[in-house]
């Protein structure tokens, strides 16, 4: 989430960069289209949905086995759906359903990404599903999942390395700069998560140099869920949270929230 794009910049160029290239920093999506079969996931199928404003969104899917939930997977901002294929395969192998929408401008989806539009898309897709639905959000996707869950959609929520807001993330990288007014894509998860009532699991690496683990803890503390758990993963960074030592608690949580 935002690492290389912000860390390579000197603070003297930070305000200029944010003003002109904010969208590229927040949404550095891979636009390349590939099918699930191309990506090595023959058990997944591809569908698409059209938005009211003319965008076409790619969605990868797998059906859930009886009694197991469907995981609506909201990706982080790096890469594309094909870069999550090993995760999707592990979920599908255990019988969990998958609905993985590609954001506007990612993985063959058309349109331009924007906070309000991504939230609208995500709520519409998740809100039309039947059966038990678990929202899974990875980094930027955690911000999406919080916005969806705060509207009362979904039966349970998993957040991987959630951040409090884009504004806070920028402040951690440029603590001496006042850049708040330059940011339009705010993703203020801390303000939204109090409305979340679903069972919640947060997984965050204590060695995360992109999104500090303290942000995940603040999200956890502010969440309105009565049933919630926080896993601070020792030695794990921002992109290693699907390691074998963490899959057990994750799959246990998902399995508890079946039909």
C-alpha cells in the first residue's frame, strides 16, 4: 500500500507529487486483463457487471460448498487479480466461495478509480449476494470493506493490514509536511469503522513498514463489533500475511461464519 511510490520521493517534491499524481499513488493498479485460466485458477470463473455510469467490472468467482460462506475479496492497490490467485486457490480448495471484483482501471475493468465510485461498486456487488457473506479487505481493500460493512452489508469481516486513512499514511511518510489539503482520496476508515457491527478479525504484521501495526490496532479499538479479534503477527510485514502460521486462524474464522 503506497510504499515505493511515496518512499522514493524527497519531501521537497511531496506536495507537488500529491497534487498532480495522487491517483497514481493511491491506485497504481495493473490494468492487464487475464482470465482465471490464464492465471492458473481453472476452478474460478469470470463474469462482469456494468455500472450505471458505463464502466464494466471484471469479477472472478467460485461457488461455496454447502454450509460455507462466500468471501468477497477486495484487493490491495498493487498488482491485479492474477497476483492473488494463490490466495483464491487456497480458499476454493477449502470450499469457500469467492467473489473477487476488479476495481475500475484494474485487471481489465474499465473506468477510472475514485473513492466514492469504488465504494458504490463494492456495496452494489456485495449487497446482491445470497447466503453468508464474509468481506475480506487487503490494505486498500480493507478500507473498501469497512465502507461496505458500515452500511450493514456482510455477515463477518476480515481486515488485512488496515490503515486509518490515506491522510494518516502520508503523515507517517512526511511528518514535517502539511499535505492534508492536497489529498482528495482520503479513505477515512477510522471514522467509518465505528458503525461496523459484524464479527471482525484483523490481521496485521508487527514489522509492517508500509502501514504501521498501530493503525490496525486503532481500527480494532474503534470498531463497533462486539465479537472481534486482533492478530499481531510477529515478524510479518505488509505482504507476508498469508504465511502458513496465519492461515489456521483465518480459515477457522471463515469456517465459523458459514450458513
